[in-house]
């Protein structure tokens, strides 16, 4: 099963490439993924019938009891056949449905196969949390499929509506699953069903589970999202809304019914949800003019019937419900595909505009007729066999008032099915004496009824002849609905093992002829009443139009969402005032109020505490405390940043005194980089925090800071005494040498013992770099790297202010000729030094940078390679290299940065992450675990013994990510802001004339073209 899921994932990933290479023919290849699942299920048929289906268990987090468990029993085997078989045929249909010029086919194919894989995982998962994961994956992928036509408002609205409703139901279902798992002591679904918990918790869990099923299967009152989802392409409707997604809720009911069908709350919710949906959907289908909406409301009705059958709890109705699942998947998917053919041939789905389609498209009409016959329950089709079994099972319900109520619901709903089924086929294929003019009904959702607005002289929709590739998938499904019905005993043999797990009732039977019985006469009555309703369709429509309809569920939903948006806006207006200090202050006050209360009331301070290990700690602590207090009272931003930096350096001194040189080194480097970043940002901010010198706010900030500091100090004192287990780092020293091959515990922990944490951290760094760049680069980000030769001659870096010393500075041409030498200021110490404005240059700074830059690079490489056994490592080495780039930028400007690092930051970030992840995968391919280190001791003739640990390459990846992050920040907060200031882009973006903006943009374009090596 894991292999099949991997096949679906791989197919989804390569789908865009396949579509780009093969065009629409790629759908044939993609169809192999769901087809493989169906074929695989068929190969396990005998073992599944014998109760020996495959079980796969992969331990995920053993300490937490989390595992990936898959199990194939009769129900999951049957659902796999449905999901895989129908999915393969619909993908083949897609090859003829979409036009050659259709956009987004690669994305559509990938998401479609991903949805099929999610459904496969859902029906085979035996762990309840894993079931929820796949449940939500179907929600997300169905959202993307429903909203495929993203340029159309109805598609976007329908997709959003579907994901909101099904996600809400999924969260309710998650609560139910967690309650069941905790009450049963296991999340293994088969174990919970075998020994279900009871009591109030089980009752609440049942309600939550059925709410999740109701939203997914479009049951009352959540039914309205499914008709709205008809805005999706026809293949989506045929698969998601006939065979797959909506069957997820049905599957959930069928899966838990053997355990909870005896509970009163289960029985009554099933009757109300299933029976109400059955009647409402059938009634609404009678007055629809859009063929897809007729099928949509018919699907709602049929889902109610199926949920009713599989949820009642008897073996007879369960067998009928399983048979109806298969029959419905075949005839409803076939009918959706047929409607797609009619739409492609005529350009409309409005049955009031269609006439003579059956004569022009006889094969399509035949497929539609076979599927319709199965849907309305005519013999000898699968729908008839399942419906007869259902009526027989319901008729023998021994449940007091529930039995007659359910029987009436099923009979009335079946009669409505006959009526709208006949109306569907007649509306699509019959030759009508009169149709509605196109001007009278511009779309299928409006305009008069056929009997009111038809004109004999009106021209019906023109008919073309689409490719037969669209017809054969529908024909195959329709014929299957006939073929399986001719072997009812085989179907009973295959499905009975699961029906027998239901708690009570006599076993049911699937048969084409059960003799003359009350159910036989009831069937004749159903067919007769349904036919009369169809023949009197004009009167029925008039009667429906005259009735009070009440509020539409869709309108109620939209009004509720608008009110919810208004309420959210009001709450946001009160709580989100646009003040970051206020937000942070509220968070910290809540933290202090909640944590400090517990510390004071429920904990105690240790009796003995050592004040310090070294008197020098008092000095550093005093510096840190003083700088923090002064920073809280500072009004100027730069002053606060400098004071924070001083506090950070004092903390580094404390680390050093505690014997942690690695932490001290890293703290110093981080504080240095952070200080520079703050300064770069402060260039674009006012010098003061506020124009109003409010002394009271300083005391408030100081009070909050002291409260938070004391609370954290209290936690540091209390938490160590609350430890009940040995610390995880107890054996780090031995493990670092034995498994990590290094003596530097900190570095080995980062790249080996806790390498997964480091992977997450460098991923966050990459995201942070992307976020910073996206905030600064307002337009599309260019790939140009500005070098010294690209600098314009008429514009200097950082030359915006006046030069008061210009009158004292002599031109080079004015120097005495006998001097023969130029001054040191005229020498080029840095490659782009002359691009700076003269008043911004510092010869001393340039000389120092030139002397130290390469030394810092060499030192960073030393830290990188020695970090496994000495202070250093990839993170510290990357920071040293980043600081080297920072000083090059500060000394020479943005063009000097391009000379120092003529490489894209994204390349370093991506390469670093790829290298770190690649090392982990190589370790697994070599037979170890992911991110496992391998120790290699090599002897080279001249160099000598070399102790090499493969985690070094992981550390190199960390180094590249850190360097890429610093470079990206310098490009964003440094070079890009400099460029905008030099070109006047910020000044002209608001309140300037179009000519001024065009001049600035053209000048910048020329510089960018030069940097990219192109002709401006």
C-alpha cells in the first residue's frame, strides 16, 4: 500500500512535465496510477475474502505510539476498486475533454492523481490519526480541483465554500477520533471497532464523527456545497462528486457502523441526516434545468440513501448499502461523463435548449440510457439489485417507529429518483416540439420553465460530434452496471464478509428476482409514481414554483459568512491597533500573569542556591542588566539597538565564563550581524520611537521587562527541580565521540545527534531570507549583480547629502607635476571604492578591510573544518564569512558587495539546504538511518592521518545557508535600499509626475542591463 501511495505521489509530481511533453496524451499515462491500485486490489481478492488481507505497519514515532498503519479488509478492498477503477476511466476521459490550448492541464493532472492517492490512503488507513491526515488531503486537493477555472468567480466561490464546510467538519471529526482513541487506549481503528468504548465520551465522539461525514458527503444541512461545486470541470464532478470525495463520508459511516450502530444517538442522526437528504435532494432535482445540477441534487439524494442503508446497523441494509455504493459510482460517474459529452457537442447543459441530441449522438444516448436505467432502479441493472435489497432490508426492520418511517422515506425518495432520472434523459436526448429561445435563458440557472417559455419556432442548440474518446469511458461504466447485476450472487459473496460484521439483523441477499412479495408491489408502485411525476412534470414545476421555499441554505451560508467577516473586522479593529509594542506587551503580560501565578502558588524556590561560580560573572551580569534597563527607557532607536548589543555581548561573556566557548563565539557573531542588520533597517525609520516624549511609557516598558525577566528567572530556578527523568543530554559527551566522531559536543549535537532540528532551523533561515527579500523587492526580483564597472558616472553611492569638505578637496589634475605621486586617497584599495561619494570614503577603513577580508575568510574555513573537535562549526564559520561581506559592503557600498560575492544568494541557500538534505539521504542509501554520520579514518602518504566524518558535509550545507542568508539580507536591506535612494525611486513613487517616474525607471533599467551583461 505504501508503494501504491508512492506511485501516486510520483505521478502527481511528474504530471506537469508529462503534460508539457505529451500534451493531452499524458492523461493516459497518469491513468496508470489509479488503475494500478484497482489491479492490486483484484489480486488480493481471495485473501481478503478469507480475512487474510495485507497489513502494513511503519513505526513513525514509537515513543509517542505514532505509526503508519494500513489494512485491506472487504470494505477498503471494495472502495479501492471504486476509487482506482473510476479514477482511471475519468483520466482517460480527460484526454478528450480538454482542448489542446487549455491552460493549467499539468497542474490539473497532478492534483487529480494526488487526490486519487489521498483517497486510496483514506480507505486503507487503519490508524485514526492517519485517516484524518488523508481526509484533509482530499479536502485540499478537491479545493484545487473545484477551483480549476480560477479566473471564473463561480469556481473560486464554490471551491472556497467546499473547503470551508468540509474543513469545519474535518475538525469536528478529529475531535471525535481523539475522544475515541483516548477512551479506547489505542488509535488503531480495527481495535477500536472490535472493542468500542461507551459512555458519554463515546456519545460525543459519535456526534463529531457524523458531523464530519455529513459535511464530506453533502448531507443535510450541508448539502448545498455539492451543487455549487458543479462549477468544476466535468471530470472533477464525475470523480469527486460521484465516486470518490463524497464517498469518504459514506466510508466513515460504514467503517464505524459495526461498532456504534446500536447507540440511539447514532440511529436517530442517521435517520434524520440520511432520510432528510434523500427527500430534499430528490425534490430539488425535479426543478433544475442544468443537467449537471439535476445530477448534483440527485447525487445529494442518493448519498442520503446510501448513508441511511450503511448506517442503520443491520446486516441486510449494510449489504444493500455496499452494493449501492458500487452501483452509484458506476451510473452517476457515467451520467456526469455523458453530460460532459452533451455539453461539448452543443455548448450548453440547459435541457430547455436541447432537442434531437439523441438522434445525432446515438452512442452517447445509449450510454446515458443504460446509466439512467440503473439509477432509477430498472431491472436488470446494478441499481435495481441494490435498491431491492435495500427495500427488503428496511421492510424487515424491527425497530418500532423507525422501521415504517425509514421505509416511507426510501419509497418516496426512490419515486423522486425515477422522476428526475427520466426527466434527465428526456431533457438531454429527446426531440422536443418546442424549446426556449437562447435570449430567454442566457444561462441554465435562470429564465422561465420549459412549459412556460417554449416557442415552436425557436432554434435548439446546434449539435456537433465530439470525439468517441469521450463516449467510451461513460459506456464502459454504464455496461458494467448491467454486467455486475447479472451476477448478483458473486456480488453478495464478495461484499457479505463486511456486512456480517454488523451487530444485528438477518443476513441480506442480492438477487434479480426475489419472487412476488410486498417489496415487489412496492417497487412497481415506486416506478409507477415516478413515471407519473415525470409525465406531469409541467404541473409539478408549477406546483413547486407556487410553494414557499423558505431560506436557501446557500444564501444562509453566505449571510453567515458575511456576518462572520464583519464580526472579525470589528474584533480586529479593537484588538489590532497597528502598534507592535502593544501586541508584544499584551503577549508578555499574559505570559507573566499565567506563568508567574503558577510559579508563586504551586512551586517553591530551591532551599540552597549558589550565587555565582566566578566573581567576574557579577560584572557581566551587571552590564547586561544595566543595558537592558537603559534600552527599555531609550527614546532613540539607535541608542536602544546599541544597548541591546552591549547586553548581548555581556551574555557572551557569561557563556565564556561558564566554559562554553562555542556558545560565546556564536553569541558574539550573532550580536554583530544583528547589530548591523538593525542599523541597515534604521536608515529607513525615524530616529525616535515616538514624537511624543511620554515618560510614563518608559516606566511601563521597564515594568513589563522586569516582570518578564523575573518570571523567566523563576522558571530557570524551579524547572530543574521538577525533572522526573534523566536529561536527554546525559550521555551526549560519550555519544558525540562514539557516534559523531568529534569532541565538540555542541557541534556534534547540531550536525549529528540533533541533526533533524538543524534541518528545520536552516529551512527557517531560508524562509526568513525569502521573506525579507519579498518585503524589500516590491516589484519582481531581478537577477542582476551590480559590479564596479556597472556604476553610472553621474551618480555616486551614498552621495545624497551635501559634501561640506568639497572646497578643501583638490582635484587630481591640480596636483604639482613634480610630485610624481598621488595621495593615498586616490589609490584604489577596494575594487569599487571610487563608486562611493568622496565624503563617504574612509581610507583607513578601506585599508583595514583589504587587510582583514581574506584573513577572515581563511579563519571561517578554519572554524568550519575544526568545529568537530574545537570551537567553531558551520554556523559560526558562516557568520564570520557574513561579517567579512558586511565590512566589504560598509567600506565600499553596494558595488563592492557585488565584487566581493558575485553570486546569487538563492543559489547558496538552495545549495546549502540541498547538500544538508542530500547527506542524510546518502546515509540512508548506504544502509544507515537518515542523517546518520559515517566515520572514515584515512592515511595519506604526505599529509598523514585524516579523521573524516560525513557530517562535515552537512556542516558545509549549514555554512552555505548562513552565508546565503547574510548575503541576501545585505542585498535586500543594504544594496536594494541604496539603489532606491540613489535613483530617487522612493521619493518619486508618491506624489511625483509620470515623467519623473519614467526617468528614474529608465536610469535604473540601464544599470540593471549593464549588470546582467546585456546592451542597455
